[in-house]
């Protein structure tokens, strides 16, 4: 068979085609032949997806119009491409709109049938309950009237008194049966009402993403000879994408990173188990090259004074509030260990600017917006471990891993679940991580490294006429390693930074000497602690405040 292809530069959207356009093929009177072309492949990008359908139809020689449908409303008409194999030539492709009274997907049809059946049964139960209610009312009225009549007949000696008990028992038994039946009907109605509510919720969710109207691709073919023609149609849809998620597992100083792709889509059509691929390409970002606007410099020109008009006051306040808002920053057992279960990973195809991953097994992705997970890669890395603590903020000691990406994968940003061996210890955000790049990962709090910061001395001079006030504080930070292995601990503290010439800050004591001193008063100590060892850091400072200055920002 010959292979061929044609691309549609734009859909007609159901309107009249333009003369002479390859994709604007006029529709003849005969209905096109509908080709059964199921989804066979999907390539998912971070913000969209390309769907491929394939089907075969047997056609005699001549010109024919075939239809591939239903297609989702959200497809990009200019992305439709038709190819295939067989003795045929594509003359044109027309993307049209199909308007239907109700959805045609089997899942929607089944839900609507269930909803109608439940509504019908509930109506029947309501009718049955109404009948029983009328029977009960009739029996109660019968009891009242019969009682009066029976009493008069009994007084006149016209009836036997012994028959009263039998009549009353029969009436009571009938009323009891009516009430039991009504309770049964009520219980059944409650069960079916709950079931109907569940079906209606599911139907509302499904119909929210599946509209009755669909699209279709009408392909005009010139068939040279009788035979089978295989059509392959692809198109791009929005409402789909994938993101990265990770499991980071630390055992000793070996770090295992498992990369998952979470695929979500609300395109209006379910993707069956097919050739699913995850691409790191970003089609939207490749649409145009970056350009720079002119960079102008000018003198500062003062704004004209605003006249104090009453009508303008609200506007001035609104503009000031807007300016202030815009200025704010955005918010180990003995013996050999058992063999671990292997994890199937995706095969990768490296492109010029992106990579495409094919999961090891087919993954079905319904159009429900839920995340469907596929394993992309498992990467074994070596980690240099240490602890970081800032006791001025919190006494927690955070385990930090400094890791170099020695794999061939450019890891995309995503949320990572962190495990120490089998134990889950927290979550972290991973940035874009290129091959050869070094990244610091926060691996949770280790309570075996204990940190305590205490105020051991505090003095303050009283203000006198023309005097300079002083405040002095001294802290002692105690760090203890309760782990069974040596620990490298980075301790952070800080000197306050003055913003006023009338306020001066002086360091009085730092024992031991800090390993690093930052520009903004940050002091760093790096400690090496053996198992069970304790170290102390003494740190003191003095603040001098000028006459008449009110100190802000002080904390102890």
C-alpha cells in the first residue's frame, strides 16, 4: 500500500467552505461513510495532548467522502492531519460541527438510562404509597363509622356481642399490614433516592465535560482501485496535560528517586489503553522567540498637586491603596537481604529540545480530571548528608541532602514524597533539575539531633538626659547528636541589621568563631559531632540607641 498524508490548515466549523481550499470540500448530497477509528496513540504535553486515531475502510474505485467521528469540541482545527496507507489520495479535509440532542457516549447513555429507570421506580413507589395511604384512611373511617353503627345495633339487640372482637381484630390486622407496607415503601424510596442522587452527581460530572455536540472530520478521498484504505487522523486538544511527582527514598547515603507522570484530562473523550507518551516539549512556549522592547531613561517629573476636592478624595484613597497593594511582595537483619521488587520504567526518546517517555504498560485515562499515574524513571543517586538548624526560629534540625543529578534525565519540577527507608517523613518541592546539576533537598526533621537556644544574660541601661541607651544579650546554643553515626550540623544565627544611624549593633562574643559571616548579619557555624557528642555555641551582642529614638524590631 502507498502511504500518504494531508494536513488541514483550519476547520470550517460547520460553515460553508471557501472555493479552492484544500480543506474546504463542499459536501455532497450523499452522507459520508463513517469510519470506525478508535484512539491508538496519545502524546501528552504539559498543557495539551496530540491524539491519533486509526481505522480501515474498504472502498471501491472513485471519489468518496468518509467521516471520522465523534471528535471532541476542544480540538484545534488547524492541527488536524490525515495520513494512512492504501490506493487513495486525500483531496481535502473538512472539520464540521455535529449537533445532537443528547450525548452519544455509552457511559452517558447508560447513566441516563439508570436515572430514568430510578425515577420511574420512585414514581411507582410513590403511587403505591399513596394507595396504601388511602387504604389506611378508608380503614380508619370505616372503624369510626362501623363502631357507631355496631353500638346502635348492639343496643337494639340486633347483633351478637361475641362478634365484636373478631371484627376489631380483623380491622387492626389490616391497618397494621397497611402501616408495615408503607414503612417498607418508605425505606425502599429512601434507598432509591440515595442511588438516584449518586447517579445524578455522576451524570452531572460526566455531562459537564461531555457536551452532546461533537465534531467530525470529513475526508474526501480519490481511490484508484478497489481495496482497503487505512486512515490515520491526528489532532491536538486542550484540557489535558501531565505533571511530575516523585518519591525520594533515602537509605544510608544512597538516594533513590522515582519519577512519576500524573496525567489529567478533561477533553470530553476517554483515552483507552493505548500507546501513551509523555513529552517534555512545551508547544506554547515554542510559538515565538523572545523579543525586547526599548529601554527608556528619563528624568523624574514631579506629579502636579492634587486639589483637595471632596469628590476626588475617594479616588486618591483608591489609588493610594492600589499602589500600596502593588508594592507588597506576593504572598539490619542478619544474612543477605531479600531481593527488592523491580519497578518498570518508561523508555525515553531524546529529541533536540525535549524528551518523550513511553510508559512500560498501557495506561487508560478517562476524561474525569483525576490524576492517572505512570512511572517515568527510577534514578539511583549518591547524597552528601548534613543537618541545618536555625534555633533563633525553630529548634528543629533538618536533614539536608546535597545531590548531583548523574542521570541523563532533566527532571521537571514537582512535589516529592520523602521517605527514610520505609517511613514517610514529609514532602518537598523539587525544582527543574538538569543532568550534572547540584541540588539541595530537604529530607525532613530528625529529632535525634537536639538543638536548644537559651538566653543566658540580658542587661539594659535606663535612659537619662542626653545619654545613649544600651541593650546587651547573650545566648547559648546547645547541639547534641543522638544518632548512631557522625553528624555534620550547620547552625544559623544572626546579628540585627540597623537601618538608622542612631542605632548601632556590635558583636560582643562568638565562641567558637563562626565559619561564615553573611552580609546581612547571618552567622554560620559548621559542627562535626560524633555519636553522643554535645557542642555549645556562645553568642552575644550589644545594641546602642541614640537619644529620643524608639527602637522597633527588637526580639529576645
